[in-house]
């Protein structure tokens, strides 16, 4: 009986490792395709912008008007800095709408004191049902600034309120703690000027931790020396310059970061705005716009533009970071489940046949496969089913491929946008690329598994995010 049980266990472990190996080969095959695609797309993009004159937008009457929607919940530490940066953006006909989503700290008072806000009558057309608006303010010194104070209803509810107040042809959805570079909107609007089928564009998000901020601008970029923040710099670069840029050429971007995205306002309103009952409201809206373009016609192209940059503060504690990654994975699972009809459905073109399955089998199930692989590897080594030399070779191969992919991304960044100029920064980036797979990646597997488990249990809490604020310039 023991021999039979042992034989069954050995068979399961052997087949499990074989399945993991096939998955590993399939995923890395997709990564190779994305790698080549991102290289070609970046080369084309750099040629496109070489002779561009974005300053002409400043005097053009044809440039679309933009309303920036900045939801804020307990953003007392960073709201003034980020808002001053928004008001100084280089773009004509710009409106900035800050929506305080029932903040319990001094967010509203800081805005009143620093921007000379005065209350005005709360009159607006409510095209999407939202939580009640308590107060409406306008700045006496910044005519483009509107501040809405509403009852707490979540980020999606705050964005829907902003949509009702917005007057721009395009709306820029962002986080209140995000710093957009001065010419970010001029770069981000480019696809809307070149084509009529664009419904949304997204830009690159970079990590501000470790950099010096003055007057709402990143005065000096630097790679953080803190472990968690430093590894996230590498993660963000890989996600944007490799992942989203690669999908651009393949016609399949379905994610725009909630921290920095530009949308056709009327298209968003017709689609019903942001959903309230999901923690993945930004991805859900993008995928819904994409799906409706197939079903009803109209613009449906989602473009990623690599050179508009927004800087954001990332968590430096494992607890906060874990809650963030947990929430991101719950959001991904929820969005894919809501739009599951698109899976392998030729009606939805490349999105249904390739992109949706990629996000389901690679992005969503990756932590499950990795966890199964690690557990079966350990059991296989203990029971003698798996050879130690093979296990070591497999791990080194996986580690090497992951590191090579990240290194390629860092080279792309250095050759194209070159935001990190010192030897110290480049050395730190390479160090964090080496360190990422030695414990950090395994933590993210656990956090994503936890998020998946919470999704299956129907939990939708947001989780507290603590902000330290931006590092200011110190006097010398």
C-alpha cells in the first residue's frame, strides 16, 4: 500500500513539474514576442518624436480641451505639492478638478488655505448616480481650479463626480499624489491628434521615492536605496517599457494606470462611468470601452505613450505593499471574470483571441503556477523524484531569463529616455534587478495568492495606503 501511495505521489509530482515546465516555456515564449515588439515600437516612437514641435500645441485652437480629475482621500501630506504641479502643466484650456472623497484629515483645509478657495453654489448635471456632493469651491487665484467635497464613496464614485463637473473634451484620470511632468499632457494627447479611433491613452509611471521634489517637480531623479522601493523602480520600468509598449504594437493594451490616463469624456459617460463595486475600476473601464467598441462601434484604440511621465510614491513597508498587490490582483480577477465572454471569442478580435487569454493564463494564474511549482519542487527533492542538479539548473535558467529581461528593459530606458544619469543610479538599478528574484518575487506570489483567495470569498475592501510625502529640496 505504501509503495502504491508513493508511486501515485511520485507520478503526480512528475506530471506537475512537467506542466510547470511547459507553462514556463510558454510564458517565456510570449515574453520573447513582447520583447521584440517593444523594441520595434520604441524605435518607431523615437523616430516619430524626433522632429516633433509640441510647443505648437500651446497656441493651437484645435488642441482638445482637458479636464484633470484628481480624487483625494486623506492626501494631506502630498496634495499641495501635486496640485501645484498640475496647475503648472504646459497645456492650453486646462481644467483641474480635485475631488475630496470624504477625507477625514486636513485635505480640504490645506486646499482652502493654500489655494484661496471660496465656496460656490453646487449646481451641476448629474449624468451618473453618485454619493452626495457636500460643497463646491473655486480658487480666487487659480481660475482653472475646482475643488469638490463629497461624501465618501470610493475612488470610482469620486471620478464619476468629477466627470459630471468636467467640461473638457478629454479627461485625465489620475491619483492626487501623482506628479505629472510639465509637458506630460502635450505628449499624452498625441495619439488623439494623429487618429480618430483613439478612446484612451496611458503614460509611464515612475517611482519618485529617493528623488528630490521642488515646487511640484522632480528636481533630481535618483534610484532609492530602500529595498522595497528600489525593486519597485525596476518593476515599474519593466511593466511599462516592456509590457505595455510591447502590447502597443500587437494591438492589445487593455490596462491604463489609474495614476495617469487620458480618456474621451463623452465615451466614458456613455459607457456609464467607473464601476463602484470593484477595486479594479481603472482596468474595468478600459476593458469595457474596448468591448463596447467591438459591440457598438466607435473608437476603441487604447494607446500607450512611453514618454509622458508621471511620478508616484510607492510603499516602503511590506504591510502596505502587500495590501496594494493583494488589491491589484483582486481587481484583475474581478475584471476578467466580469468580461469573461471575451475569452477566445473572435468577435472581439485580437483582444478576445490573444490579449484576454494572456492576462487570464499568465498575469492572473502566474502566482498559482509558481506556488505549485515551488511546493512540488520541494516535495520532489525530499522524496527523491527530482534530481538536485536538474532543480538547480532549472532555477538558474528561470532566474537568468528573468534577470536578462529586466536588464534589457534597463538598457531600453538608458538608450531612450535616460532619466537616471549617474553611475550610482545605474549600478543600483542593476543591483535591484539581481535582488528582485531572491525573496521579493516570492513575497509578491504570496500577496497575489492572498488577493485571489479574497476575490473568491467576495471581499472588496480597498486597504489603507500610508503616504510619507515627497522629499523636498534641502537648503545648502
